[in-house]
């Protein structure tokens, strides 16, 4: 088992080395994005149902649910639930949008490396130029893959949150 983990770590280090330092930045952003998304999934599936049940129970316990004042209370509770559900979603969407940009930063730094090789060695050293081009394309690919995973799951998360909010609204009838 330990040998297997060492092989995986060596593969990851090799991949990170082939793409340059920018890949570490992509990895850090990806890690933060996934930590935040997992927290939102945890909140959505374990915390918000309990909170919503408490809000519904408080609404049903009210003697009066038809007045203008009661409707404003309902709106405030729904608004608070929406705010709690959408917490950190803007950060997640921003991290998703930043991933390709960081990948492009890797492309720029890799191409600068290629131009440095060309300036010093000339265009005859194809091996050194290929290493720079590889360093340029790896972060771009990693940034796009990170963004795609984030787009898919953040969109799904957003959809589930909207459904949860509508379910809460439907559970608190107003006349």
C-alpha cells in the first residue's frame, strides 16, 4: 500500500514539474473550490433541512398567517434561508471562473520559457523548446479541467439550492 502511494505521489510530482509552478496555483484554487463545494453539499443535505423544519414549525405555530405583517415575517424567514443557502456560492463561481485564467497564466510563463530558449540556444534545439511548450500547455489543460468540474458541480449545487428554497416556500402557505 505504501509503495502504491509513493508511486502516486511520484506521478503527481512529475505532472506538477512538467507544468511549472503555475500548476501548484491551479491545484490550490481547485482544492479551495472543492472544499467550499463539499461544505455547501454538507450544508444542503444535513444542516438546511433541520433549519427549514424549524422555520416551517415556527410558521405553523403562528396564530395569524394572513396579515400584511405575517407575510413580511414569512418573506424575512425565506430571505434568510435563501441567504444561508447561497453563502459562499459567489466565491465558488469566482474560483471556477479563475481556473482557466490561471491556466492561461501558465501558458504565458511557458511560452516565455520557450522564447528564452530560442534567444539563448537558437531555434535549432527542439528538445528544449518542446519542454517549454509542454510547460505552456499543461497548466491550460489543468485549468480547463478544474473549471469544467467546478461548472458542472456548482451548477448542480445551485439547482438543488433553488429547489430546496422553493420547497420551503411551498411548505409555508400564505393566503
